[in-house]
């Protein structure tokens, strides 16, 4: 257990929250360490773009993420069963990552995520095997 994980456990976070936090950190850093379970790697790809969009909007996410990162996020959305979100990202890529077009799709993103981003939370909590033990 690393130092960050000790702090998270001390704060009362459960295993799924710790996995989410690791994936978010890997996404922010741009890559997961060798040997990271595939589901966590996929989640990190998704969270890199998701967190950019939540921080500055869909236009911002397109601006700060290279095309390969958007493609990875799109594949990760498919991995987690979020096909409609993946289609939205595919549309952004097809429109040559045009920031204005991306901004025009912000309402679509908000609708697909649902209140309190329930679509993403549902996919994470009840979705694909993350390739690692959870709760143990």
C-alpha cells in the first residue's frame, strides 16, 4: 500500500473510491505504471478527458487533450458500456476537434451523463471488471 492509499483509507474511503482516485491520478499524469490492471488503465483514459470537460467544458477538453487521448477515452467509454458517450467523442474527432463544435455539444454531454453524472458512476460501480481485487 502506498502513502496516498494509506491516507485515503484513513479518511474512510472504500476500495472503489481508492481505485477511482488512482485512475484519476494516472489520467492526470498521462499514464499508468507498468502492471496496472487493464480496467484501471481504461478508467484513467476516460477520467483524463472527463475531468477536463468537467473543469472547463467540452471545448476545453478537446483543446487540452491530444487526439490520441480522445481516442483512448472513446475506447474506454466503449469498455465501460458507455456507447453513447463514445459516439459523442467520435463526433468530436470527426469534426477535427473543432472547439466551437465541441462547445455546441456540451448539453449533449450533460444529458448523456445525467444528473450528478450518474451514467459514469453506474458504469464504474456496476460495470466492467477492473482487473483487480475489489474489497480485499
